[in-house]
């Protein structure tokens, strides 16, 4: 059996430092000791997970993983105190694998910490670092019921108290951990008549135990706590202020950049656990005298699900390399990150849908992990910016990417596999969120050339060239550029190319080991990857690309020339019987490889 998926039965992250290794293994043991029956009982009862919060505090897991080295220095931290994206991805995948409810406490803590770690307020950093070391959770007070996550609009207003401080009044909605957070990073505006900062944006710290903080309710039914709260004349001192003006705006976007990639990794974890359950069920269920997995349509759906799942991991782990290597002179991550969030989480939905079509009614049964997976996987494409928001964001990078694709891009040094125990300090010094359309890219063609002898990669390269021809010869008009529905189809085609590029780069690192050596990671292990896996993944990509092209050709706003060019993108994948039989045999080898403790 190939070992391309996370398996708690043999999990041993030897590439991590010893303390981190013990913590991750302890996390797996926590869930396995709890067992599926108890975990599902708590899920159905929407029971808050005090035992998990206590465990995380006792083991110091969030404290070590979520504290940047510079803040650790303020606290006399250990070498394990660092913001290490590779280690964080490991944590995300494990938490997603067992329970998105539990993962949510981590995710919203990351968002709550972002405005603190990006600030110049060392006293706030020290305070929050100490609370984190004591096991506190955190939250991000941005969204409001009437405005959603619209940064332009907020009803949280800070009025001067006439003594150098302020009183904050207003509501917030969809705020995770609002029931227990040690501090919330809350976004608002100074009153228009403020003597120093009239109408400016502001991020400030809020203590959830203060009398002026009113917790109203959990807005969802679940073990996670997604709160609505209100402040009424909450006293805000100058030491509580994290950011003002444009810096507050930039901090909001930088924080979302840091946190949104976690959703892709949670999707991977959910999909992996559901995959084990689905394969085991289908391969041991007899219908009409045959195992379900003997039916051709079932074999195809399981193979497609497995190919998509491997691709999710390959893309996400490669995107993280760019995230960790980012600098003021290399901001390519600002394209790759939203695709991690948007595309990987969308692919998670498709994996679950394929598996669900295989196991059918079993997916509704309350004693399965799958039953919660089908609910949780739907949430991730809709958080930290919807799919449409992230597609629109990705389109800002299209002109520069196309420039690179004809050999006129930036000559960057190769980005290696970034597995080392390093502090990713640039993530909290990203600076202005402007200038996205001017970020240069490297030539994507060599990534595809490495696997161009594979039939489906060769076909995808033809599709990619045809897309370049469409955009170059029949670009969107001014009117079409204002039609988001039209642009989103182009966005799907564009992001599919970028997604495929990083899959190829990731595969080359796994198979060839260049540059920077082969990737070492127990959760995101790619050591058993072969070119046959890549060809089967690209069979899915060719089909997806054709579907997006057909959708573009059907757009009412498309011109006849654009429709003709779009139809030229439609190609057929190559899947020969012998290769498919080998691939399906690998899929079925996961039967019995893992089952969660009862």
C-alpha cells in the first residue's frame, strides 16, 4: 500500500523536534483515547469541549505553535516557541481529521492573535503571550451581523472618554471562542468627532470577562462556540490599541492571509478520515453477489476521489513553501494562498461528494465519522472569504502570471521544500495589502515540462496554451470585466492552471528531490509518489478544465469568438484500463489501514 495519506496508526513525525513530536503524538492519542463513540456523542449534543481546552493548555500545544519567536523572547521562550508553518499545517491536518469543531478553537485563535503579533504594541504582545502560555484561547472580532466581514463597514464605535481613552460600543457576530477567549482582537472605528483620529479604523483588545462585555449567544448548533456579543461603553485604554488607520486595515488582511490557509489543511484532514471509512465500507459490502468496489462506476469515483485528495496535499504543501519564503521582494504567496483556501476546500467537497455517492445511505448514519464530515466540509469554502471572493482576488494576478508564462516574468531563485524548524516572521510584517496586480511571477512552464511525457499532463499543457490564446486574442471587454459571473468562469480556468503548476512542482520535489532535498513530513508524506499518480491526477484536471471551458462558452455575455475559443479548450483525458486497475488496487489497499478507536 502506498503511504500518501495521514494514518494515526503509524504516525511518528520524526522530522519535528522532540518536543513538537511528543505534542503531536499526544494530540492523536487524545482523540483516539476519547474514541469515536464519545466524540460523536459530544458532536450530536453540541457539547463544549472543556477537556480538549484543558488538554491543549496542559500540553502547551497552542502556546508553542502559535507564539512567534520574537514574542517567545519577551517571555523567555523555549526554542519550540516559533511560528513554523510546516508544523502548523501538521496540526491543522490532525485536528481536521478528527473534528472540525475542535479545529475551530485553533483557527479562530490564530485569527485573534494575528492583529496582536502584527502590532508594535510590545506590552500587548507580552500580555497575550502570557495568556497563551497559560492555555487561553483567542478570537477575532471583525464580522457583524449586518455587515458580514465587510471591512469598510462597522458599527463598533470608539468614543473619547475625555481622559485620553475611549469607550467602545457596538455588536459583533460570528466571533469564535467568544465564550472563553482570554482576549479578543476587535475591529472598529473611532467616532467621527474623535479629536485625534476622526473616523479612523482601529483594532483593540477586549477582555471577555469585563462587565461591559455581553455574551449573547452561540449562533450555531455545535460544539464550537460562534458567538454574538456586544460591548456597551467598554473602556479602552491606549495600551489596548493594536492598530489605527490604514495599519488596522492592513492588519485585518494580513491576519486573514495567515489564517485562511488553515481551511485547506482542515479540508484535507476531513477528506482523509472520510476516505478510510468509505473505502472500508464499500470494499466489504456485497450487492448482487459482488463487492461494491467491483462496479465500474464505483471504481472510477473512488479513483477520482483519491486523485483529488493527493492533489490537495501536493498543492497545499507546495503553497506553504512560498508562504514561508515570502519577503517584500517575493509576494507570490498572495496568489497561492487564496487558492489554497478556495480550491483545496472546494476539492474537499468534491472528494466527499464522490465518496458519498459510493457509500450512499451509510453516509447518514450517526455512528460514522462521515456523517459529520459531510456537514463540516461544506463550511470551509464559505469561511475566510467565499469561493467567489477568492476567485475574484486571484484574477488580479492573471496579467502578470500570463506575462511570466511567455518567459517575461521574474527570475526568482528556486524555492526549496521548507520543512525546517524556522520562525516565519515575515507573516507578521507583510506591510501594505496594495499592489497585488503588480506582483511578478516566475515562468510556470518548466514545472509542467518535468512531466510533459505523461499523456494527461501533455493534454493539460495544450489546454493551458489554448487558454492563453483566448485571453490574449479575445480578452474580456470593459463590460465583461464588470460582469463577475463571466469573470468567475475565467477565474476557475486560471486557478486550475496555477493549481496544476504547484502540484507539478510539489511532485518534482517528492520524486526528484530538487531543489533542497526531498520533503520530510509525516502528515504530508509524499515519498511514495510516482509519475503514475501525477498522470491520474491530471486526468481529473483535464476533465475539470473542460467543464469550466464549457461553462464559459455558455455565458450569455460571451462573444461568438470567445465561445469558439472556449470550446477549443475541451479535451479528453487518457485513462487506459491497465493503469486504472493498478490505481484502483492502490485505493482498495487502504481498506482496513485505519479505523478510529471505538
